[in-house]
């Protein structure tokens, strides 16, 4: 029996490369040899600093200690995203990570809530979500007594260094160098080796493309095409800058719409991440630079960095013996903080379908189908935020009037007509997420399930009051987010 280990070569570092290195060495280290090639000369995008709750499961898979990770990366907790000015100027809602209300087998909570609102018996939707109320009150606690569903804000540069240290401590081989050429087999076209600028030749059996938007392996070497989603998501620039903190860190990301896109504000322990996302057809780089600097609260720590991007996906994430991860595989703009999640799900699928016995066309086909469905589902959810708006500016008017993917047309129509939302097997976002964003973007369904009419006023009032009361009591018992962070995981100095 051949006991030779499969040679895995990771092209590129950053969050994607070092996440791949960390989890593969931990989970499959006895069966594979992992080499990571990166160049100190080439920077990383490094602004993926906001996550969603799936990150916690992946961290458990890697055996990460939460406090150590948070201290090292200056991380804070995240309960959701505050969307400001999205449906119109002055509007605000929170897309939280929590369940909203209580549902039954016959229908979800929104049907009961809509009927209670019709009768004048219910408060705002967010009053019936623990995570929403905790975020709005700047409260947080984890541990046995903390029932909150949460994610993190983190420093991407520190995160990559943290993962690198863990990987190298268990024997991962890192090679410093710039990739100058990709060698392929004469027959079959599989990648044989990466040739570096200094002449080093790094051979492998499986190659992971973590080279970012450059896509040196999957795009340049293998020629896999790119499906552009710019007609639906025309933002194509981001300016990022770091500032000092001017107040307590809140447990949510802020996404604040402007006339040509939106800007973010991400609070860490040691600084704040700020950025402006925009469409270059509607805002020049100079105007965007001035607008970003004019909106900063703290002292600027670095000069703003400009990132040019295209929203879309590689036609295939797995081609031959190469698998693209993160930006090399595709990019759906950072609005719902899905970039790190997509790296993690790609790696999870790879570990579940690892090609120990050579490349199987059926496995590759399944991997690509899953990757496509996941990314298209996220794409539709992001388009939703832009499409459902009542802002007057040309950028937003275009988004409102454009044709959207048929899969999204059906979802919007279903909710508008009957308040129905759903989560398909390949969907990342749950029913509660669709519900919060649809209501937040001011969609008001024309109808809903009539089951709630069977509940008398006094019983419905009591049920909603009891639910709200239990959430209010739980939130009041939580410490302030900033206080909890300082006691739980104060950053390493």
C-alpha cells in the first residue's frame, strides 16, 4: 500500500492561506505535507475584519482558544450589522445574528407579529430578538450564562500572523518567494510545480490558489474564466483606513449608505477599521478619499488604501489539481461580512472530499456545484439590500430599477405577497436574516398566514409581552460590551 503523503502547496498567505495551513495541518497533518509559498514583497488586502457566527465552529475545528485568539488579534464581539440610511436617509435597522420571536410548524414568527401589528398589539420587530436588543444596548456576555449568537471583529493582519505561528509550530513549511511561473504537465495540464523568482521549484500534488484578485493559478495559469456580476453589484472600489478609538467598542458593525455606495465602521480593541465602498461611475477616487476622511471620528493611523475589485466568481473553483479560495475564487462585496466564511466553507468541503487517490471528476463537479450555489445565494442576499430602496440618487435609482436574478425575484415576490421567507439547503442566510433585511428595507407584505387570527387579543398580547419581558430581563443582566471585553480578553500589548 502506498503511504506517500499528498503534497499540498498553498500559493499565497494572508487570511486565506494561513487559514488553509492551520486547519489542514491540524486535521490532516498525518496524511499530507503542507507547504505555503508567499512573498513579503506582495501585500494582502487585509480588510476582512468582520465575521459571521460560523467562524466559531471553524475555530473549534482548529482547536483555537477564544480568549487567546481575541487577545492576540485585538478582537471584539459582533452581534450583527447596523444598516443606516439604506432604504432612505435617516432609516436604521439591525440585521442581528439571532432568531426573531418564536415560530410554529405552520408558520414563522412574522405572521403572528404582522397580525398583532394589525390589531395594535405588538411593538417593533427587534423587540422580540435577544441579539438585536443586546446590540442596541451595547451589551454582551459569553459563557454558560450567555445565550447570545455572535461573531467577531478582528485585525486581519494579526489574525494571519496568529495562524502562521500555530501552523509553523506543528511543522508547516513556509517558503519565501515570488511566484514567477506555473509549470504544468505536457499531457492533462495538471500543475506540477510553482517556480519562484529565485529559481526554487515547489512541486505538489494539490495546489490551493490563495493569491487574491490576481488568481495566478486558477486564472492566469489554468485560464478559468470569470463571471462578472457588476451589472447587479456595480460597486468596484473600496478605500480603507484605520483610526484611534474615540469611545467604547459597540458589538456590531456599522454599514452607512451614501449616495454612491456605503461605508463601514468596525470597532476593535486597539483601533477602529473604516472604509468607503463605492461605484467609480458615480464617485471619483478623489471624491471618495475626501468623503472618507471627512467622516472619520478618531485620529488617522495610516493613509487610506485603495482596493479595486470586481464582483463575481470563477466559472469553476476547482480545476484539475487546483482549488481557488477567497478572492481568487470570487468576490461578493463585503456588505454582509462573508469573505472569511467562504474561505472556511471552501476548506471544509476540501477536507470532506480530499483527493487522496487522485482527482475524481465527480468530486470536482460536486465541489463546484456547491461552491456556485453558496456564492449565488450570498450574491442574491447582497443585491436585496441595494434593490429595495427609496433613495433619490442616480446610483440608488439604478439599483431599484434594475432587473435582478430570477431566484431573487421569486423570493421578494413571495414575501411581498404572503410574508413567506425560506432557507434552502445551500443557503447561508437563515429565515430570520431574510426577514430582518426585508422588513428593514421597508417591505410591507400585502398578506400573511391567518393562523394568528385564531388567537384572542388577550392571549396574543400576553405571549408577546412575556417574550419581550424575558428578553428585556436578560439584556438588563448583561454587562456593557466594552467592560466584558476588557475583563475577558484584553488585547496583548
